[in-house]
C-alpha cells in the first residue's frame, strides 16, 4: 500500500542545534516533494519544494534533500530557535490532482 | 495572511443541522481544494476544483456537498453529520492544478474547527 511516514510524532531539541526531520514514502514515484509548516489552529504554510532530479535545496536556515533511491526526504533547520517550534508536514505530488500529505512531525525547540 | 479566508473559524452543530463552510481566495488562483484534518492523522483530500469544475471527489460521503460558483469562492455544505466528522476543515488554492510537470504550491486558509455533537 502507499504510505508517507514522518519520523517520530514529536522531536525535542535545544536552541542552536540542527533539527533533522525525515519523510519516507513507499509505493509512490513523486515528481516533487514539498515541506510545509503548521502552527496550532492555523493552516499549513509552504516552505520549500524540491523536484525529483534535484538533490538539495536551501532557503536561509532551511535545507531539504531528496533521495529517490532511498525514497526519503530530509528537512534540516540549522541554528534552531524557539520560534521554529511547529508541526512540519511533507507532501508529495504523486500524479493525482492534489498533494498527498504525511501526518507531520511536531518540533519543539527548547530555549 | 495567506490570501485565503475561511469562515466561520469555529462551528458547533448537532447531527440534524445544516450548515455551510465558506472559503474565499484573493490570489487569482484557478484551483481550490477542501482537506479534512483530524487529530494525529494526515490531511485527507476531499474535493478538488479547477476553473470551477470538480475534478476530484475522494470518495467523500454525500453528507458533504461542495459548491464552487466561481474560481474565487468555495463552499462546503454540511448535512446530518456524525460525531466522527469533527475535525479541522481546510481550504486551499493554487495558481493551477497540481500536476507532475508543475511547481504548484498550496495556499491554505486558517480552517474551520468543526465539532459535531
């Protein structure tokens, strides 16, 4: 069956460290993958998009990698801050007319 | 503000009520979506509209009835819901429909938190 799995439901790290979130998928061949941030009581907000032929994308303190052989994307936040605390969702463009989302990882950055 | 506005923000309804959720986007986008988000579950796609035409219905029960009168407005009409329908209902839009050749990203509203008693 098709699945999108994001590592541990919650991730706690210290301020200043690098947070690494994982998105694994099975039985999909996504053309591209996106990461979103969701704060409590709000809708998700787009962060980054990476295509299947790209290995890495960066935006300020954010970095995304995409390994189609491993069927995995890693999302890194360097020099993390308490304001980075949120739930992060990965989403795949799989050929349907909409994105398919993982269940998210809740990141908590401790001061 | 993302440019996508949903009303109401919160809604409590009984199982015999009829209510409607409203979504409006001010971004000039052509595609609009309804997603359902339940606690600890992934976002579930419900409906997709492209240029006002429904292009996907993800096996949603008929007690949920979407309406898209134009590319800027999307409604979700609710009738005889069940308690398990309680969830956050999110509307989203994109410039064009999601496709494997594009780079479309979704712009979400803040959602309607629905409680069915």
